[in-house]
C-alpha cells in the first residue's frame, strides 16, 4: 500500500512538473524575470496539488461507494484543496468575479478529465469483455 501511495504521489509530481515546465517556458519566451521565491512557491503549490490528485485517485477504488458518491466526494475534496492553495499562491485573486470564473474553469477542466478517464476505462472494460467472450 505504501509503495502504491508513493507511486501515485510521484505520478502527481510528474504531472505538476510538466505543467510548471510549460508555464516557465511561456515566461521564458516573454523574457519575464520572476524572483526565485515566486517560482518556488508556485512549484511547491503545483506539487502539492499534483500529489493530492495522485493519492485522491484511491477514492475511485473504494467499492463500497457508488460511482456518483465517489465522484462527488472527490470533486468536493478537490475544490476544498485547490481553491485555498490557488488563492494563497495568487493563481486566483481574492475577488468574487475571479473566484466564480476560477470555479467555472475548474469545473470545466475537472469535467474534461473525468469524461476522458470515463471513456478510457469504458473502452478498457469493453476490450476485456470482448476477450472473455472470444475465449468462450
């Protein structure tokens, strides 16, 4: 179990590193000068969120809950973690319109990822079922 948690945290760190690399590349292309402290804070926040999403995927393996309950709990925990961090680091300004727009963008992004994973796992299940039917 501990090795699986570690593996998922590292996967989350990897995803956050790719996102931070893209952001830093954009800043570099604009010749922006950013203090190391700000880069460090943003990297730490990104890694924390990445680690959370890596570990939080365990929620979807808890078979005692319905898929809807898993989704709702994962979404609410994600919002509860993401918004304090993103507001604290300055990704979302502490203004009502910015928070509403941030929430809308979060919901859209969350939905795209959820639909993508749902499609992927549905296709995997269909392929497994087809192989089982073929073996009969």
